[in-house]
C-alpha cells in the first residue's frame, strides 16, 4: 500500500486483511486438535467476518451510499466470556491435527500485532471522521484479540502461573 493512501484504498486493504485473517483462523481451527484453541480460533474467525461487514459499510458510506456506522464492539470481557466454559472444561479430544496449539497462538499473536499497528496508523491518517472512528474501533478490537490470545497462550504453556495470576491457586491438584 502506498504511503499516501486514500480512505477508499485503506478500506480495500482492510477488507483483504480481514478476509485473510478469517482464512487464517478457519485453517488454524481445522488444523489443531486442541479443543480450547479450536474454539478460540472459531470465535476469532467470526470476529473477522464481522469486521468485514463493518469495513464494507464504511466503503459504502465513503461512496455516499450508506448512513452512519454504529459498530457494536464486543469488549474483551465479552470475548473472554465466550470461551469461559471452554476454559473450564478444556480437555483435549482425540482428533487429528497437524498444528501445535502454542505455535498457532504465536502465529495468531503476530498477525494481531500487525493488524493492530495497521489500524492504529489508519485511524491517525484517515481523512474522514467515519474512517478515523471505525479504524480506531477496529484497532481496539484487535488489541482485545491480542490480549485474549496472549492469555490463552499463557494458559496453555504456563497453567500454574495462569491460575496464580487470577487468584485461582490450585493446591495439591484441586
């Protein structure tokens, strides 16, 4: 993307980015055997589809076809609640998978970092107020995705620390 992009060009690039993100999460969900990771990736794939809808609405507005965009942003708490029951019952199922969950989380974390930085920049550089607002909302949502993924990686790789950090200390296995 050129350094001096228009809002319309930003919309097109953001649509491609979100579509690619959806594909990444769908593939990651299909390729992991870990129940928690699979569920998280399925939730994030749906989030990317929702983002596509918001960005398409912005494109229409920029073309003079749509009204104001009122994104219904899920909060980090909403995302965490979506997988809370999965955390509580996170037991691996026997299923074929060729991607280690921790590796998939690390890839997803890097993806979310790049997308967050992109939307942060777009929010600052956008010409229209609608673009600025939407890219700011998307930036914050991608930051929530990043926080969620980092938390899930910690749960997977350092469960003792994860429980201690949340004051859910487990003594003698229970």
